[in-house]
């Protein structure tokens, strides 16, 4: 296949326009096969980026045109997870509704059957102050410090198991489990707390839809699911970043956080399920899929980013047999 750059035993990286690859190849061989499509598409930024990004009406038309493609490629109980940032009006200190219009375009597309299952928020206080004009220059707005993560599907009941992505128990909950008692009974909220409902150790608490990648409160322990925390703790100095620095390689400016990919991969798929990232960049999705024993396909339009992504698979923790085309 002319688009194939490299492959492993579990996956392959294809270089080219994702829509063209989907129309000419993925729909032919993988229609209805993907259990998870997870990606961070180009954001609708006012400043032009190397990885390419449209603006305004053009962006909305392009984004919503993806709905029937995603619909055809997804398994009936599969999930679509999209991370996207906020948009701002060009030259004005007001937020754009473009990202919301794009979401509505996905779920209302007449040739697709997608619906919003749940929205997640990824909070990252380390993000550079933006939009810079209105935050650091004119000082009229607060820092835009989070992204939206939309979980969509073709069914109201896509495959999912939140017991696979539990958060560590809080100190108070650990104490409760140890002493096997707590204050049961009625609450002002009219909830009736049973005498034994919280005495079973389930291995952790159910995850929230807020990913606090750094602590909001320094005096409070961050309790991210292990699937997020294990990647977050090493994200600033992982093998790929170290190698890129040593080789003088410029990083993709909008990499999806590996912990987020790990969370949704474990939450929404099982081993050997097939995952797609149509805007793969430096292919964090392929790397996480290899770590978690999922099959994967990644597509990337920029040959340089795609080529540099091969460095991820040199990680000795993976022990991957990579074959270049």
C-alpha cells in the first residue's frame, strides 16, 4: 500500500489525507471494524499552524463532513472520542461558538447516527496563557486552561466498563473501609445512605469526567485513574521526548495527552480490539495501543511528523518489531 510508512505486529501508520485514506482504503477493508476512534483534530485556531488548520465556516464544514466517515468505520457498539480546545473570534476578546457548532454538526448530520454520550474536561494549568492578546497583552481575560473531550457513539450503550478505570480511594475512604463503619441514614439532600452500601472494597472509586492533570488544590491529593496517572507522571520526560531533544527534532505542537488515550482505551475497549487515530501527529495513540495490546491504525498528513513517530517504538519498554515500508 503506497500510504504505508511503517507497521508493527499490532498496527500501521499511513501517511496522507485522512479523509482520502478513509474513502479509498479504510471503508473498503475496515468498515464497521473500529471499536474506538480517538483523536485530537486540528483546532480552529486563528493563528496558522504547521500541522494545518482551517478557520470559521471552512473549519465547520470540514469537521462536520467527518460524521458519516466516523459512522461507517465504527463498530455498532464502538466509541468516538474527540479532544478539542476552545475557539476565539478573530481580533475580538470573545469566545467563538465554533467548537459547539461543530459538535452539533456531528450529532445532527443527516448521513450519520452519532450522539453525545458524555463530555469530559481535561484541565491543564501548565498550558501557556492564551489567547495571548487578551490574557497577557491587554489583560482582559482569564487563561484558557482546559480542553473538551467528547465521547460519542452510534448507540446509547457503547461498550464501556468504568471498573477498568477506577481512581484510588481517598484517605478518608480507606479509613472507612478499615474501620467498617460510617454515619448512615437520611441526608438533607433526601438521600438515604444504607448501613453497608459503602463497606465493600471495589478496588477504587468511579472516575470523574474531569481530568485534573495537575492539582487544582495543592493541599489535596490528585486521584487520577491509574490509567491516566501512569502516563501523566512521566509525560514531561518520557522516552520519546528525551529522544527528540537529543536528536534536535521539533515536537508536534498539539500532542494528545497519553494518559487521556490510555483512560479511554481501557474504559471503552478490550485487548485485541481495533483503534483508529485519523489525525495521529506523533502517534501517541499507536504507542499507547501497543502498551495495552490493542490493534491500531494511525493516519497523519504530515510526512515529517509521521516519520518522527517511529522513535516512539524504539522505547525499550515496548519491545516492538517495527517494519518500515
